[in-house]
């Protein structure tokens, strides 16, 4: 898998529960449309939280295994790969997001 590929086991971001490209909503239904869109946002947020927690736990296990086998707690080249991947995909905000994600898995430096 290349650095920018989305793992196949992640839910498809292009298949929202609420169709987002239906064109303009009928004038009588904006509140319903907003409610449906907010529901989808909540679903996405829940998935992000679940994945964040899973990733942090896996990262902590990697670090503990590395230290237990005599390695260092951090591998800076690996962190650089992750920062680069997020920056390439998301721009400057991606770098900030990656820093938060990395800290969740390894703790503060």
C-alpha cells in the first residue's frame, strides 16, 4: 500500500448515508435536510473517535513492544512518514492533526 492509499477496511467516505449531491433541497424541507446531514456528521464523528482510540492502542502496543525488545520508544523516521502523509493529503491542517494523533499513541515528548 502506498503512503496515500486508504486502507480497504475503512468505511468508504464516498458512500454517505445521506446523499450530499441531490441538488437543492425543496424549500419546505431545509430543516429535515439539515437534520439528516447532522446525523451523518455524527456517524462520521463516531467512526473517527473509534478509529482514533483503536490507533492509539495499537501505537502504544508497538512502542511497548519496541522498548521491551531493547529498542527506542520513538522512531523519528516513522513519525516523519506519518506527518508527511497527512500534510500531503490535508495540507497544513494535516500536519497538526498528525501531531495530535501521534501524541495520542506515544504520549507527549
